[in-house]
C-alpha cells in the first residue's frame, strides 16, 4: 500500500516524490520487514476468558494508560496547535489508536470463532467492550487520516503512517502477549536494527521532501554548490585599498604650508 499510494499519488494527483523520498520509502519497508521477521509469534489465545486475563495484566494496563494519555494530549493540545503544520501529529494519533483497534480485532476474532463453536460469547461483557472500542478507534483513525490527507502530500502520509502504525502494533503485541520473554538475542538485535532503519527512512522521507533531487539532475545538484561567501573585516578592506593598483600620480596629493 505504501509503494502503490506513492506511485498513484504521483500519477493521479500530481504529487511528487523526490529521489530521497523514494529511498526513504524503501528503507522504511526494509526496516519494517526486518522487524516483522525478528518479532516473535503470537501466543495462542483461544477463549475470551484468556483474552480478558491478558488485558487485565498490570503491564498492559499501564501501557494502555500511557497510550490514552498520549492520544488525549495529541487530540486536545498538540493537534489544534501543530496539526496543520506537522505531519506527525495526526498520523501519531492514528497509529496510537491503531493499537486498540488491532487488539480489539484479535479479541473479536476469538469471539467469532467461539460463536460458531456454540459458545456463549454474546453474554460475555468483553465482546461488547471490544465492539465499542473497535468502532471508536476506527472512527478516530479515519477522521484524522482524512485530515492528514487533506493537508499533506499523499506520498508522504502513507509511508509515515505505515511505519508508525506497524511499530505501535508490534510493540502492543509484545506487551500484551509477553512475547519479549521468548525473544533471543538475535531477534532483539534484529528488531532494534529494523527500528533504526525505519527511523532513517522516515527522516529521509520527511526532511528532504522539498528538495528537487532525482537521478537525472543528481550530478548537477552535486556540482552546482554555491561557494561559501568570504566575510572580510575592515582591516582586510583597508589592506586591499592600500595595495590597490592605483598609480602614484593618481593618488591625492597633500600640501603642507610652513610659516
């Protein structure tokens, strides 16, 4: 979706992605792929009671409280002030809310399987809590994603949103199901390296979005560097004037009268 949105926005919407932006997209995809490869598999949860016990864990409750506090801070304080100028504000809201939507989808998937297995899932309170959470989170995500698309370049919005959303979801899955306990040293190093690659890709994508850089004009961009102007003080100017090529006879003459 990231590559398709970048290509389609370039052809259909007339939005342009320079060479550094394309490299940023590729680095983001590579980093996300490395993170997914080294991330541990989900712990098997088959019933709503097991899901409830996972959601009641103190670690996940603290993590969810931090996400909610961050979301409220972005929506009510940072959004009205910086949302129109900073692309990360609205997309961070979508990504943080995405942690709750993905968890809700996983829980509802368990409920649907239990429903077809003739389990009393409709009487379970977690089912309706997950439905309400999913509707609220998806509505919020669509709202702020559309706001971001109205303001910023589509080829920038989707890669950054993809990176932030993937990172938050993997982190949520690790905390909710305690997958980090089973991670080896190689997986931890691979996850960290993938995350650093994502950061580098997002930096290239966002920091140099206004530069006119492509494969065609790359040699000209490297060669047409303006020389740094030399700042000269008054002493250098006086020395140049004193050592100028003015002929002695053209210099002003000073006459002294003695009495």
